C-alpha cells in the first residue's frame, strides 16, 4: 500500500511538471508572437521587454535570441545584437540561414567586413547558391568601394533569384557610377518591373532620366533647344553604340527633357528606340558570355519583339504618372496578357 502511495505521488508530480512545462511553452510562444508584432510596428523596445520575459522561461531558445538580436540591430545597438545572434545554436538549422544573414549585417554595421564576408562565403559553401548571401556580400564590398567584386556578387544574386529587386537596383547604381548607361538603365528597368511603385521606383526613373542625358549639356546660345553632346569612346563597352545613341536621343529631345520630367509618350518613344538598339547589340554579340547581354538584353529584346514595350513603360511609371495608372486600368486585358507572357517567359528559362 505504501508503495502504491509513493507511485501515485510520483505520477502526480510528473503530471504537474508536464503541465507546468506546457504552460511555460505556451506562454513563451505567446510572448514571442506579441514581441514580433511590436517589432513589426517599429516598437523595438517594447518587443525586447517581452523577449526578456520569454528568455527567463526558455533561456536556451535560439528563436528568442534571434528575435532579440533583430530588435537590437533595428535600434542600432550592434554589439548587443551580436551578443544575442552568437547565442543562436549553429545546430538549429531552422534559424541558421536567417542567423547568418543577420550576423553578416551586424558585422557589416560594425565595419568588420572581413569577418562578415567569411561567414557568408562559408554559408554559400555549405548551403549552395543563395540570393541573399550574395546580396549581403555585394553590399559589404560596395561599402568598401570594391565595385567590381560587388557587381560580381550581384550578378550571382540575380542568377540565384532574378526577382530580388534590390540586387537589380544596386547593380544599376554601380553601373551608373562608371557611366555604363545602357547596363545601368536595363538594371533599373528590371528593378521597376519588380517594384513599380515605391520610393526607390521614383529614384530609379529619375536616374534613368539622368543617364539618358549624361554627356549632354545646354548650348550657350540663344537657341535653348540646342545641346552639345560629349562622347568618350570605350572600346571595352559592348553597349558603346547604344550609349552614344542615348546621348544623341537626349540631345534631340533636349527641350522637353530638361524643362520637365519625361512625359509618358516621350518615355515610351525613347524606350522603343533603346530596345531596338539592344536587339542590334544582341545580334552583334551573339557569342558573348556577358551577363548584361544574356540576361538583360535578351529579356528586353524578347519583350519588345512580343509587342509589350508600351504596356511595360506604363507599368513601370506608376509611381510618377497618374496617366499611366489610368491607361493600365483602361487596358487591363493588355496588362493581363503581359503578365501571362512574363510567366510563360520564365517558365521556359
């Protein structure tokens, strides 16, 4: 009888322990969930308070340490962020990739570029091609003005995921820096295809405007419609002919180009001319291994041949043109066909 009482007591204790553990686990999940909601609204400090409470109940949780690191990073407390990201267990594959990306961003913010690059390259070796690993590698090198390396990593990022808008945007910025007009414009065009209505969309359209006008200055005469074109031939640039024509086109459209933002009709006309030039460039460099030729030029040449240049132009000008938005609504069937063409194009790749 005494043995039965002892066994019953042990059973009750185990049941109580299991119930308490279940209760703690449920509370931890609730605290993390509420913390994430607060973080997403920008209330990082309140989120951290909930994570601290959750950490008391589950001190070894990789998820809690990850979320705390993310909130500290968002607040700019990079050392604290690094402290918590280092507590995410490497064996916990569920969070490892996210932890690597966050840690590399923290190290980047702390100017520990070599360490950040090392862990990202190790991650590529372990997990294979990953768009975000490559993008972070590009960003690290871009900050150090190692633009060739940055561009190379961005190309790898796009190959891994052509829909990563920021990779196209940053590649456009790098190409702009070196006056690679056609390559930069194509990068921005592709970014706008992916992200047509955002603050960066407006920036991209302005940069395209500036690139077309690059090398064109107002003539010091009474005739304000005249312009001078300055050309520096670059024999290493596969798009030299297209770049020169862009300048000549800007000079020809000088008055509307410089007096106000490009209107829809002019933008479409310039894009049609540009895509026609790209087709010629494609034909001349059919055997080229250039990423710009085989990815961007091929895509925009095929888009133009399919007859969707006008729809494309209106679609990417939504951030600056109400008329483009109205036209897309009025010709929704054409927009649907364009989307179907895009899906079909990528399914064949």
